[in-house]
C-alpha cells in the first residue's frame, strides 16, 4: 500500500515537472524596451565596476602614502612585497 502510494505520488510529481518544464517565458515588452533595459543594466554594471576600481586605486594610494610617511628620513629600509 505504502509503496503503491509513493509510486503514484512520484509519477504525479514527474509528470507535473514535465508539464512545467515545457512552459516558456513570454514577455510583453517590445524588443526595443528589452534592448533599452539591457543597455541600462550594462551601463549600471560598468559604472559600478569603475567605482570599485577607483576605490581600490584610492586604497592602494593610501597604503603607498602611509608607507612613504613611515619611511621618511630612513635610507636603509626596503619594503619587499
């Protein structure tokens, strides 16, 4: 009884998955709107990457400045990275 119930339930789930997997995503936006949305997303991502690069560069410059200030006046200090 239990095995029969599990088999039936499994069959129903498999058939339901097949039916669901066959469905397609249909958008009601025009191709121009889709292209505009994609361009906006690309521009936002580009701006975010540029901001991250600027932040990393600023951190690098701050580190270099701190090292320079720490080593001012000392001629025998070498920093190896």
